[in-house]
C-alpha cells in the first residue's frame, strides 16, 4: 500500500483508545511486558515499512516465541529487503532482532554489528495475516555504549511543512520520541533484553 502524498496523515488511536503522546503509550510500558524466552526460531513473518513519500519496503524475518502483546523477530545478516515492485532495495549488513508491539508508535532494532539500537517512530504498528506493517514518521532514535539521541528531526519538520503529516501527528511523534529517549537513558533492562534475545538467536543459528 502506498501513502498518498496529498492526504495528510491523521492521528489514529492505539488499541487502548488513547492517542500516543498524550498519556498512553511509551511512558507506562514495562519491560517485563516484552520478556520471553527464545525457545526456538520459528516461522517466517513479513515486515513492511511504508515511507511517507510512498515507498513500500518488505523483508522476511524469523519469528521468536514472545508474549501475547509483543513480538520479537530475528533477521540474519544478508536478509534481503524488497520494494513492493519486487525490486531489491538492500541486504541487511548485520544480524538483528526487531521488537514490534501492535498499536504502539515505534519499533526497535538491536543490531549485532557495533552492538547498537535503532528505533523508528511510526504510526501505530499493525499486525497482518502475514506479519507486521507500519508507516515510518521519519523521526529516529539510537543507542550505543551508553550514548543515545534523537535524529532526523528535520525530516519530520519537512513532512509537516509539506502536508504529509498533520500537526497533531507530528506533536505525538515528538512526544513518543522524547519518552523513548528517556527510556534509552534510564531503562537498562530494556536495553539488555534486546541484546540477550539477539545473542540467543545467534547461538541457535550457529548451532543449527
């Protein structure tokens, strides 16, 4: 699916009915909600990222046993990413695990190379029959070796100016990013959980 550039994106509500950035969402989530043992590497699931400019990119990941509310997926090094036209976009240059929580305004990656975290601020993540889908709001976060930050603020500002997102959505995205940045600075359990999941996947992949 393509996002029509001429139609501003309106702020949807999460499954709880609360607009992200206004009292729900990131600030009240507990890390234990995401915790799960990696018992096996399971079936393939598709993950589709939709860019505000209309580009649609999909890759296949391997599902990991998770909690009912959150899903962890593993993408080995070399995972191919394709446009919806079937054209190859890129290959992942490192292994990673991705955390997806339907209804939340973000998705996070823990990467093997350089042991860093990347987070996309998004419209609420949707679960589909084949996997997951989300629209990237351009605002991103990173963590590495105790340092963290918010990047691509200019891209969100440009999307607002051009009408690709409305003011309410932009403000919600900013609040979610600020809350996530606070988590990256103070929630060591959240940071270590992802790397623990990644290391177990790597161990099981090498043993198989």
